[in-house]
C-alpha cells in the first residue's frame, strides 16, 4: 500500500515548513530547503526532526541517524 496522495499534499517539513518530495519507492520524504530526508517506515512517514537523515548521507545509502 502506498502513501495516500492526499496525505502528501498536507505534509510539510517539521523544521522549516517547506514542501516535501517523495524519494525512490516512497522510502523517504525530502526537504530541499533543509537538505533533510524524513524516512518512511512501514508506510508511515517519520516526521521527527531527530529522526531526519541529512540528504548527503541518505544519498550514500545511510537511512538512519
């Protein structure tokens, strides 16, 4: 089951309130302004700043802080 499209329209970055972009096969939600990725675990976006992964590390394959 995929993330509900309506959910994606209302979610915003918890840090800067910026727009989020879906990465890969809905593995994460990226904020371009903060360069952070919020992971999606078991189809649930983890929208906690402390759980966010820097985009550079995410692109290297590191999915956890």
